[in-house]
């Protein structure tokens, strides 16, 4: 397995987002920060979620995403005729808190732990996107494409609070290894195939 590294820490605040004719509140587009970030039981200091019924909380405190997936999403947007203002999608674009290298959905299992120098995060479930993801991506089938492609990332619970730093390496501590994030996401596909 390649070296695992936390490339970027991304934080966002709640702001208006247009979804069709509706204006909703969202913190989906997050921005990288330079320094260390404190990690508490409910996530990263300075990060917000708009709808706590589906984002945040103890089991979805932090959202991790393989950084190389942004290339896939850039290609998807282009294939659906979305005007591209950026050469590449920036870290935090799909709402991820942690942009990772060396760990993808097929290699991480529910219950695995990511051990950083000063904190431990536990894998809880894949991301299942909503209509706000469609709005940010610029086409109506983006949420469906996330589930079908498996380019989703995963949620983490905070098992040991502490501090995260951009650029630091981490270790994967295997849990029971009964269901990978890829397998867990496959169980959700039936509702997106309609």
C-alpha cells in the first residue's frame, strides 16, 4: 500500500447555495487551511455543517476524500457540459474536510482507524450525496454518479481528540474488516439506479 498522507485540511462556513429555483444554506465548498487544526468530538474547529440531520454529529464528524478523485469529478463535469472555470478542482470542492493520498474506498473498511500523530479517527460509513452535491457539480446526476462510481470518500468519527496538520502521514489500523467502504456504498446503489 502506498504511503498514506493528509494532504489538505479543508474548512467551510454555512452560506447560501442555489439548488434549482431554491436557495438553501450549505457549507459544501470548503477551503484548505495552512496550519494545525484542533479536532473535537464533533469535528474540526472552524468547520460548519448546514443540515445537522444529515451531516456532522458523532458518526459523521469528519469527511475524508482521496484527492485524486478530483480528477474524475473534473472529467465528469466536462462530460456533462459544465463550464469549467478552474483547470483542476481545488481541495475541499466536494465538501471534504481531509484530502488524502494513499487510501481509497476499496482499501478502507468500516471500523478501521486512521492514526495520526495527535488524534485517531474511526471510519463509519461512505458519503451518500444529496441534491446540494448536484448543484455544486453543475449537473443533475452527480449524486447518482458518486454512488455508482464509488468515488465518494467516507465519514469518520473522532475516537481520540487532538490536532491535525496538513502534510502529516498517518497509519491505517485495521478493524474487523467485514465491510469495505466500496461494499457499503454498493448496498446503497439500488435507490440511485431509478
